């Protein structure tokens, strides 16, 4: 079975991390295949929303430590970061389609930070997050030090990264680390429902919103206002804007095409 599974249906690309025997931990083959799969979703016009989830009990346990401790297989940390995780994070943030992390179980190390880099994170009640790096003498990577402090605040992020405490799904929701927690029994249904809703929305406007959110992390107020003006003009030229206005005037539900 491939370490990454892709299923496209009704505008949704469901990407499943598929190494359940290792709690979906990353080796080189899986990391490169995830990048390739994200690229396919980016260029496929039939894909209007992406859902990233894990097979089995875990979402992703981070790096496969058997790979980095193997003299034959170990690619080295520089290659792991620069060729595996950094390109994955960059794709998640630059693909101008909504990406939902559907965290079904434990998300540890790089697995936690890949989830937190997504646009919307929905979690099962059975999920948990662990910044596990300090437990083995490493520092957080995969943009964890970038996103986590912005999600929950500097003090809490610092403590979680240094102490390596496990955060339950409920705690993650209360901290604002994730969008929503749902019961285990309805988790998959709710995750699909959320992604389906996004797939029916004006994809171009959502993509431009994502671009604005990315820039808001580094822009001044003046720069952000200017960028909002420019992108509002661009979105107003889309087919979906015309459809949205017509549907409002005609008092009907809009049918967006993502153009």
C-alpha cells in the first residue's frame, strides 16, 4: 500500500497518511510523496478543498526515528528539514485552496506542526498534540515555533515546547489551537462535511483570503490595507463574485464554480 493515499470526489481531495504500523511517522519516501500529492491537488481544477488525515489510531507521530538512527537509511537532519518538512509546510501555506487538517489521533512532533500549519484544524475527541522534540534533545521544527505562539500565545507555546506536555483535544480547542473538537463517532462525517462546505464556496476568494492571512504575519497595517484593496479588486473580477451578487438579488443559493 502507498504511504500516501489520495481520493478525489465532489471537489474534495482527501489525502491520508498511510503508515499506520508506525503511527503514520514520516520517512523520506512518504515525505516526498506527500509533496507530490499536494502538487497534484494544487494543479487539479477539480480539487477545490483538501483534507489531510491519518489512517489508524494516529494522525502522525512525526519523524520515523528508525530512519534517522539507521546508518543505511538516515538522510541527515539538514536534508530531512530542507527536503522533507520545510517544502511540505511551504506547500500547505501557498496552495490557494483551503486545507483542512482532520486530526483523528495523536499528532506529535512534526506531525503536530504540519496539522497546525493547515487553514482549519478539526480534531477527534481522541486526538492529542505533543511538542515531543525536547524529550529527545531536539528543537521544534516544521514551523512550530512560527505558528504555535501565534495561535495560543508566547508563554503557553514556550511551556508546551520546553516541557513536552500532551495537550488533549478539549484543551487544544479551549486554547484556540484548533477550530473544533467533535466526538469520535461522528468525527469522519463532520470532517467531510466541513471540507465539502469549503469545496462549494468561492475558491478564488478563499485562496486570496489565505494569501492575505499569510502576509498579515509580516505586514504593517498600511501594507495590509493596501494588499486588501488590491485583492478585493481582483476578487470582484471573478465569476464567483458575479454569481454571489446575482444569487443575493434573486434570493437564491449561489452556485460557485471556483473561478
